[in-house]
């Protein structure tokens, strides 16, 4: 380890000396070179770094820094895009002229906007203007209309803030009340924008965005990771995480506060910390270390986040001010905490037919002390066995919102539902094709199975949905999935660490999450940029066309076809897709479902991102009232509907919850969410029809 440290130090000293004496690349240029070289060597379909590539980097960087297209002017974009065409020369010559200019111009515009804001928000905002704000001006911002655009933007922000703070109180429109509320809204908007621009100007922000723009220009899922992001990415694949149990953010007064307390953590068990408490000081370590005073605003938030990122210990002391103004000091210990948000959950839909329901938010993985697998596939098997003991006749597997995760877990989970055979094929940048199989004979569940997907179901979710569809083991219900059929591996960028090196990498160089393979269904086709197409549409509304999917990216990868024949055996009996699809259409066109989709379609019909926007508070107030009335009507109808199925825990878990209040609370929250999930009950109705068809 001493030798490695010495080598790394020598390399850095060499780079610094070259910078100062011979004009060699700076640290950013070194990172860019390392990133591009690593990606080109490992990527499944590496692209040439040319003018088109440089333009793609420019587009991504603009989307990261100026997502709403309201900071950079038209002339800025033209100038910077021209510079980005020569980005390949910047990389080859070890310079970053394009990035330097982008950074300079973006910061200049931020200062200009801040000056406009300071002047505009220093006096009362006119709330009954006859002017209209045209969003299309975002595509044509120039020095001439820049100030007017931002003043209109600020006016809209103040109007929206007034209405959001007082959505039901008509007294806000009275003169005296409006004066007071307008001032409060104006001050809050001023702080929010100040925090936003301070974040953009934070040291290292632009460079990190630039490195990510370069990575994503190879494809949308190749990413640059800082050391902290890499650790967070790996941690997200586990449902048990070591945490102190607190999250923090800014309140309306710009103070750093506790925003949430994680159940079961030391913070939660202390019973002395609550959401809304202001964080005054932090001490890292109980017996040693100095108190770190936490200031207000984004700088205080950043300082706190950086301190937590650097601290590797397990003990902290925190001093907070509660809502009554009392100061409270609490010692916290980092402990292994169950993360319910990512964990598999199940419920029994009890009614005429008992239907099992399992929700899988992502494909997590974990290992016990003896290295036995404890991931989502193992948990899925346990859930099914528990539900089967309660006599379920059908099962609904919910993969909506599941963006993927462990490929290994996806293969193992698929094997729960098929007897034996291939699950998917993978091809690398050399054209080598590998088939991943379920090697275990038998299955845990072979009854009626429905899989729910939506536009956010991606990667591993699509693998499972596709293989169950191809094997004819499940009916896929929902809307077309995201369309990501690629796999990624995280590589260190440390130049001293090769693929087979035993040296520990230096995390300061960062990491690259590189797309290294294409994934194919057992039928030989790919879900890439297409997605899994449902057998029965459910949840499809006018909003579906707005959803983001892989095909919306300009540089999505298109896989080459594979000529390898994959042998698999679909279930011999056909699934009643046509009969159930006809029932789904009939069900949707009546009762609560018809009312639900009518509301969604009406909201989507009224949505037009290019329409001009009124700058009159009263217009926005009336629009909010109309929207609220529609939602209230729908809520009344929904709450008065007899779904025919109740939601309860399985018998085994019920005894566990009786002894564990934390898990009991998690299930109660879960069941409460399910009660308002109309798409789930629509799926339950289809499953119930399926079961009745079987029993006829």
C-alpha cells in the first residue's frame, strides 16, 4: 500500500510540474482523457470522438446546466456549439477551451439573471398584468428579450407560490391579504433562485456535469461517477444500508433542517429528533472532534453534505433547535437499517378469489455473513410461499416504476416461474454471445400470473417481463416499458489499475459506468429502444405519449441482430389474452375506470407546453379551482367504490407485525398507498375474470 501511494503521488507531482512548466494538460484534461480512453476500450459500440460527438456533449451539458433553456442565449448556444465541434482537438491536445468558455458564459449569465432578479423582486410584483408569457421564447432568448423573459418568469413564480400556499383561501385575493402574501412569496422565490445559482457555481459542479456529458454522449447509460456517486450507486443495490437515519434540506426560511427520520434507525429510536428541527451543529465522533457549525442556505447544506461524504466513522453528535425553540443534543450511531422503499412487499387481495400481490421496486442484491444470497429473488420466493399458504388462486407481480438493478437477480427471479431453460442472451463489443440460463429444475409458482409494467419499467424489469411473455407463463399488462436492453459495469479510471491488477484504485480519479453489452430475449429479439409491449393495455392515457423512454434519446444504441438460435420451450397451453383484453376494454369503459381516464385525458388535453401563459393571478386562481374541483369529484367517486377486494397482510407476516411496530407501520403505509392505486384494482378485476374463466 505504501508503494502504491508513492507511485500515485509521483504521478500527480509529475502532472503538476508539466502543467507549470510545459503547458501539459491540467487535472480536468487528464480525467477527460482517462474517461474517453476507458469507455472506448470497454464500450459495446464505441463511437468516434469527432465533431458530431462534440455537439452531443454540448447538448447534454446544456440539458444538465440549463434544463429549462432559460440561462444561455441564442448567440451563446451558436458560439458554444461551434466550439464543441472541435472538442476532439481539445481532448487530443490536453486542453479544455470549449469547457472553459461554457463555464465562463454560464456563470456570466447567472450573475446577469441574479441582477435582474434583485431589481425585479425588490419591489411588489404586478399580479394583474394583461401581458402573456410565451414559453417559445426559450428557444430564441437574445440580449434584447432576456430581461423581459426573466421578469415574466419571476412574475409567474410569485403567482404560483401565492396559489400553492393558499389553494383554498379566497381571502388571499383581498387587497390587504394579497399585499402580505405577495411579499412572503417574493422573498421565498428570491431565496430559491439564490440557492439554485449558488449550487451551479459550487466548486466542481460544472466539471462533474462536463464529465457526465462526455460519458453519456457514448450512450445515455454510460456515466461518470465521482467517488461518492459510485458508493451510492453500489449501495442502492442493497435493501440494508448503514445509516444514521436522517435526511436534511432547506426550509422556507433557508435554514438547514431535518426533512425525514428513517424508522428503525438510531435517530428514530432516540425519539428526540423530528422533521422540521433546525440543524445547528454536527460533531463527527462522540469523544473526539470539533463541532461544525451549520450555516443557512445552499452553502450550509453543501458544507454538511461534504462533511458527511468524507466521514467514514459510525458515531456523530447533532445539535438541533426544535419547533418550540429548544436546543437538543443527540448522539447517533450508524447502524444497518432496513430500507423499505427498495424492498419487496406483498399483500393479500382478499375477495371472491384470493389474489396475491407482490411489488418489486428494484432488483436489489445482498449477501448474508456466510455469503448466501439474500437478494430480491430469494425474497420473492419467500413471499410466494407465504401467499400460497393463504390459498391464493392468482398472482400479480408489479414491476411498475422498477428501473432495474442486478442482472443476476433478474435471472434468478425468472427461474421462480419457469422450469428450466435460457433467460436471455448477452453480446459484447467483440460480438461474442453468451446465454444466461435458469439452471434449477422446477418452479415455485405455476398458477395464473400477471405482470404489471409501465414506462419506467426498465432493464432487469424488462428481462423478467419479456422472458415470462416468451415462455407464455404470464400475461403482461400495462403500457410499453422503457426500452433499455443494455448492461453496464463500473470501472475505475485510475491509470495505475488495469483490468487484472490487484492494486486498490485511487478513487480521486473517479469511475465510469460503461455500457458493455446488449441484452436479447430468448426469441432472439431485443427490447432496446422498443420496450416490452403489453398483452393488455392498462393505464394507457393521453399522458403516455409524454412519458420519457429510451427511444426519446437522440443517441440511443441500436443493437446488431444475433444469429445464435436460442432453444426454449413455451408453456403448451395458450393464455386467454384475447378474452381478457376484451374484458379489460369493457371494464375500463364503465364506472370508476371510465371516470378516472376521463379526468386524465382532460388534464392531458389541457396540457400544452407551448401555449402562452397569463400573468394575471385571477386567471391562475380560477384554473386551480377548476382543476381542484375535477380532482375532488374523482376522489369522491373513488372513495365510494366497492372494489370487492380488501387489502391485508398474509397470515405469516401478520404475526411478525404484531411483534414489530416498525414493520407494522411500513405495511400500513404500503396498504394505504394500494387503496388509492386504481390501476392495481383494474388489474385485480382482470385477474378475477381470468380465475372465473378457469373455474367455468
